[in-house]
């Protein structure tokens, strides 16, 4: 049973526009959420995180929104750049374990 | 070092052979995690360490997989008698953790191919 779901396997956007990547989770014990970006043949790279006590966290072009009641989070990238093209993974963890539970990823393509 | 290092980059084994993978975490990081990525996009947690102590091993297939993190040595993940289904990319990650919730930094992975 998948506890973290990314229902869109792929997303294509135009350079300069907003990219919105979505993630849903089922385990209400998750209290920390992270987004990772992955290029082929490389390890995932940390992008941004959010604690369950917050509903928004912003870092430059990246903003993560958390809706606890809906068990939903999203990553906004504004403006999108061709270098943002990669697979984006949503991950969640709960206190006491620290292991990351990953979604299956969304492949983002930003077209020039 | 400033990056998580994993060796080897690629490993090919015949079914039934042993495979050993190594991970050097970022200096000062006290937590090490191993993940297995099968079919490109499925990450599965295997085991984590706090310094040299096992922290969480709920993801480890007990029969053939073992792991260690000894002082002053790279961490290792060993698979005895590999099977075809063990073919995957194995990622190691480390985190500081003692600073509170902290992100995990991943190495480049070791691609294991079992023939």
C-alpha cells in the first residue's frame, strides 16, 4: 500500500511559467515532508522541506504548500527554467523513524 | 568529505555470488541510510544507522542482506547469494539529525546487476 502518491508521472511546462507538482499521503503520522530532484545516473538532491506545523515554506523559486486536512502537498516552481527538467520526488517521514517514504516521482520537462 | 561517496559505481554479479557495496557519509553526519531503487522510480528503505548502531532495520530482507557502519571505516551493505531481483540501484544517504529534523544527502548510487 503506497503511503505517498504522486499521481502524475509526467508534466510539461513552458519556460517562465509555473510548474506545480502534487503529492498525496495517507499516513497521518507523517510530520515532515521533503521534495527531492533527481537527474539520471545521479542521487536525489534535496530541494525544500516543510514541517507539519507549517502550511507554506518558500526558498527562492521553490515554494511548498501543505494542506494537512487534505493530506496533500504541492511544490511550485516559479519561474520554471529548462535546467529544472528532472524527476521530482515527494518524500515523507515521521519522528522516531526518520526513514524517507518516497512517492514514485513526476518527470518535469521545461521547454525553452 | 562534503559529499556522500559510494563505491563501486557499477557492480555485476552472477546469481548466487556475493555483492558488497560501500558508503562514506558526509563528515560529521551521524545518521546513515540505505535505499534500494528498483524499476527506476521505486525507492525502498532498507536500513539506517546512528553512528555504528542499527537505528531502523525494518526494510532489510533478513536472510541475505546485512549492513555495518564501523568507526573509521566506510559503511557497507552486503548481499550474500544474490538473486536476479536484487538488481537495482542502491543509494546511501547521510544526515546530521542532531540539529533537529534534517534533510538526507544522497550519494550517486551503486548500480548492481545480477545476471
